[in-house]
C-alpha cells in the first residue's frame, strides 16, 4: 500500500480518505497512512501464522488437510458394476448422476 501511495505521489496524484481524514499531502496524513498500513500488514502476518499453526495441529491429530481425495468408494463401486454390464460412459453418467470426468477417472483406475 505504501508503494502504491508513493507511486501516486510520483505521478502527482493526491490520496485523500475523506471518511477517516487521511490526506497524503500532509506529514500527519502520511504518518497515519504508514501506521495503518503497518498494522494491516502485522494483522495479515498474525492470521497467516495462526492458520499455519492450526493446520499443523490438525495434521498432528491425524486430520486430513487440503482437498479431499478424488476417489469416492461408493461411486467407484457403482461405476465398476456398470462397466461390468458393458454400459458406456455416457450411459453411466445419465443413470448415476456421477460426473463424466469422475466416471472416466474410475474407468481408467478399474482398467489398470
């Protein structure tokens, strides 16, 4: 944010936040803006630290972190049975409501 305001100043653009009374043409306005920017950066860093600590704690407790795995065992079994009956991918999709990409992924896994 400071770099952006400095870039504005170099281009002769004045920044004024009317609702909070910040005016970058005055020394007091520049000071307040710098303080607010520093507090915002500090707050962001604290949030990132807490998030990372929470993820590490959850991982230590055996919780899964991140996106769920792509294989749903129930859907996998449905697709497997449908393929055993020689149904096409489009038929499986229309009958089960499973997405075409999932059916293709399960089919590829089954054919291994």
